[in-house]
């Protein structure tokens, strides 16, 4: 999602979860499957929070208390205290909302893995990556990143106390980033569809409006003298360059990148040799089939030895020709 839409969804999520927290209810399983976006009036992203099936009630009833040591939630979005089987309060939902906002902006959750146990270990012990360190979220303003990272803390006391407090922090961060809060809150259709231009810009347009430093501007303005157009490259060189770009994208070191590129070139050459050998075998097979079709079945070429010709006299050979 782009930044305005992600903030719009996150603030509604904070408001809905904050109302539950005010009523003494902790959801404990906030994840994309439990957040539905529906059209309501002129708002295409109206948030509905679903599935309070494992919610915990803070109404003082002993039967509603969670047994110690039980884990409730989804591994990618569970709070560290929930991953350890401890009691989860509103700060646990705050952690899940921060994880959802991280995913909306960066395209992935802070912790990734195929096994639920490995994800739980990461939630408990590993530090989450910085939002701006990921390519898709590199444009996110620093104040918003700070709020997200603060509420991904392992210690619940370091996060906001509930979801509405998180929503207020996000609005303050949006103001500090130059964003208009009017575009982030839910608006009634009776107020019209007026929208400010700052929040409706595409990510590319917002990037173009960012101010560059003087050094960076001068560096970009410089053009090397006598720059020649790039020379055409062969297919093998193009493959090596494409392999190098892919390896660089996944963070492979230059030394290992060179080894991988060389091995890839050898594999490509070996594949070409195998293709040539297969083509040669096909040509030989076709030649054998043509030779078999030319020969009649059951008969072979008639050959007369030179010795039999010498034994026949000229008269005998003439008689054989006439008969």
C-alpha cells in the first residue's frame, strides 16, 4: 500500500481496537485475515475487525482468565509476551497493529519464516529490521518509522498503553512529516469528497518533491566528459550481468557474486554443448531412417565378383546378354 492508504487503514484499526480496549477486551489475534476492508459511502477502505474468538476479557471473572503457558495468536503477528505464553494486555494488540502497518508499508512482516516455532523464537529474541532499510518503505518519513519501531519493542512497557494512544502517536507523526490529518481520519459522505492534494500524490510524485542535499544535487548534475554509448554485449555477457544484478538484489557479496557468475557461465556453455550434441544425434538418426527407406525389404544390391567375369569367355558373355 502507499503511505496515505496504509495510514488510513492503521488509524481505523487503532480506533476499533481502542474501543475494545476501553471495554476491557483484548483481541490477541490481529492479522490481515481478521481485518476486512469494505466500501462505506465514499470510503472504499472502511475497516471492520473480525474474529474475537480468542479475545481476553478484563472483567475480573476468574473463568475468563487465560491459563499461564498457553499461546494464543498467529506467529507472524503475535507479541513477544504472547509468544512466551505470558498474559497479553492491550500492548500486545499494539504490537500486532505496528506489525500490520510495517507490512502494509514494506510488503513483508518484520519476521519471516516457514516454521511457526522459528517465528516465535524471532519474536522473542530478534530485533526487527528498520522500516526504511527495506526498499519498498525507504520513502516513509522518519517520524512514522520511529512510532512503528517504538511499538515493536520487546518490552510491553515501552510501547503505547493501548491502540488509541498508538493512533494519536501516528497522527502526531503524520503532522510532523507534513501530512494532512484530514485525509487520514474517517470522513462522512455528507462532508463532500474534497481531498487535499498533498496526500493524493503517487509515491513517484512524492519522491520527486523530496528535497535533495546540495552535494547530491551537484553529484547528479555532473556528466562525465567524453562519455561514449555502451558497447553491445554478447548473450553470455548479458546473462552474466543479469545474474550479477539479481545476486546484488538479494545481498550477495561481490566476491561470491563473481564466483556465482563464472559458474553460471560454465553451466550455460555446457548446456549449449548438450544442445549441439542432441541436434547432431537427431541428424544422424534421420540419415539412418532415410537409408532404410531406400532399401527394399528382403533384397539387397546385386554384386558380381570380378573372378566370375574372368571365367566367362567373351562368347558366353555375349550369349548371356542376348538371352
